[in-house]
C-alpha cells in the first residue's frame, strides 16, 4: 500500500523501458518489509542536471543511474565515494544533506557474480571488450583480483588508452594493454578469461557480437557478458561453442542492486531469500524485457 510515508526511489536512463531494476527492488522491499516504491525515469541527455535537482527537491531517497548518464551525472552530485572516483562512473545516488553522493556498485556486483560463477582473474590473461563505464568497473575487478594481464579491446582505441592509463597508474603496473577491437589477433595467449562490456548484442539486436570471427573464441576458457537480454548473447554462444565456460550479467544486475539497496538502508543486510526472489523474478520478467 502506498501512503504518505512511502519512500520513493528510482532509476534514470535513456531509454529506460527495458530496465529490470524496479522488479528487483520490489522483491527486496517485499522480502525485507520496507515501505518504498521504485520507478523508472526516462531522462534525456540534456535533462540530467534538472532531473538530479528535481529528484532531490521532491525528496526522492535514492536513485540508480544507467546508460548513458553514468559519467555525465557526476558534476551534479555532492561528491563521490572512493570506488566511484576510481571507476569514474556512478550508478547509485545516496541522499545527503546537500544533494546526492555518487557510488558505483557495479564493481561489487561484477566481482560477486564472477566469483559465484567460478571465474577468477588471478594470474590469468584476461580480455576486456569495451572501454565505457562497465568496462572501467570490470578492469578494476580484474586488476584487483590479480590478473596477469588485461588486453582492453575497444572500437575507439583512444577510450581504451584512457582506461589503461587510469588503471595502470592506480595499480602501479602496466597491467592493462589497450587495443583496437580487432587487436585480438595479436594476442599470443589461449586459456583467457574474457569480459564483454559493450552494449553490442543486447536485445533487440541479439544476433550481433562485438567480435564475430570464431577464431577469437578459441582463445577463451571462460567468458562473462554483462548483457542478460538475450539470456545467452551471441558472444556467449560463440564462446560456449568453442568450449568455454560462460556466464551472463543477470546475477551482476541483482548484486549491484543489492549493494545499492544496502547503501540506501544503512545497517540492513539483504536476506538470502530476498536475493533468491530477485533472481527468480528477473528470470521470469526477462521474457517481456526488450
Ligand atoms: P558506455 O559507457 O556507453 O560504453 C559503451 C561501450 O560499448 C563502449 O566501449 C563503446 O565503444 C562500446 N560500443 C557501443 N556501441 C558499439 C558498437 N556498435 N560497436 C562496438 N562497440 C560499441 O556504457 P556502459 O555503462 O559501459 O554499459 C555497457 C553495457 O553494459 C550496457 O549494455 C549496459 O546495460 C550493461 N551493463 C550491465 C550491468 C549489469 O548489472 N549486468 C551493469 C552495467 C552495465 P566506444 O568507446 O567506441 O564508443
């Protein structure tokens, strides 16, 4: 029941109709008995500042931020948490006395989900596909876990170079090697762990993959794709066909949401039942996601 005391949360992105975040937060709130609602807000790129100020003025308790606003929202916030500073992208806003503080829970979401899938980067040669916000979170996870090396492949090599420069400085070693998308041909290694972080292959263009040559997939032992619609992206299908273990981004989505929910409710720890319910709910809802 919505009442005058119901707390409002939401997610802003553009477009936003495909988001499964309201489903997840509804399950969390129901399982934990919290009086809240969570809405999806379609915010055009030139309206980000107005949306942040308006949300604050309306008393919205917290927000998630998704594509394409994860970086452009930063100037309108009351400071950044260390993790968001490191990654240079924000996906969660927590209300303070002066505005919203920016956090990045994609790092927690990805590392928890990869660990559960049995995918560890320790001492492994990794291939990161993409150089946007999700890629920065993934690069941080791979470097932090102790990857032997991370080849960062991206359509715009300049973006991969910036990502590599930032992370190599942070970790104090030349761990990330920037490359163009077709640079994989020069990678001598096999048995690699690949993390796909571009939006290429997302529904309704599920037949696409950022790398199409089947030879690429023979280099992989494990492949993680942040995409979860379709459930098995063409990237993951190619990797599985080449014999790699694969995992999609659905658990990452649930775990990044869990970390945001716990930031909004200090002291609260989501129950195993709440997490399990959210995972089931997104599996059920994915049929209607586009
Ligand atoms: P972003 O910052 O806009 O970055 C997009 C990336 O995709 C860039 O590397 C971009 O390359 C690349 N790209 C876009 N179109 C391309 C194309 N046609 N061909 C080749 N590369 C292309 O977006 P993001 O925040 O990183 O999000 C990326 C994806 O991750 C989205 O699908 C998002 O939904 C998903 N995601 C999932 C989760 C989860 O919990 N499962 C969490 C975060 C993000 P350029 O640099 O050349 O533009």
